[in-house]
C-alpha cells in the first residue's frame, strides 16, 4: 500500500507524531473537522448550496449593542449625586 509514496512505517511515524502533538482527546475532534471540510469541499465543487441567503423581507436585523457607561460618564454621575 503506497499513499503518496509513503510506506506503512512512515505512516505509523506520522500518526505517532500527530498523537503526541494533539493528544488522544483532540484526535476525534480533528478527524470530524477534517471530514466536515472534505464534505463541504465536495458539495462546493458539485455546486450545492447549504444555506440560502434571506430575501429582503426576511432579512435579520442585528440587535443593538448596549455599551457600558464610560469612566467620564460615571464621574459626572457621582459628582451630581
């Protein structure tokens, strides 16, 4: 079996290095991310769209941000009390 010119010994060494670098808990997460990326790539090459953009009447309006009062505003509030 020859993947990209690598034999079984080279593949085992690469897998061991990946295991040491990322740890056993991260390997399943990495493989899921890699699989999802491959699936998205295939769908993109086939021309399939996962999500459609909302039309004008269905556009989502982001919520307004509420900012904390600045230090100067706090000082003026304290001095007026």
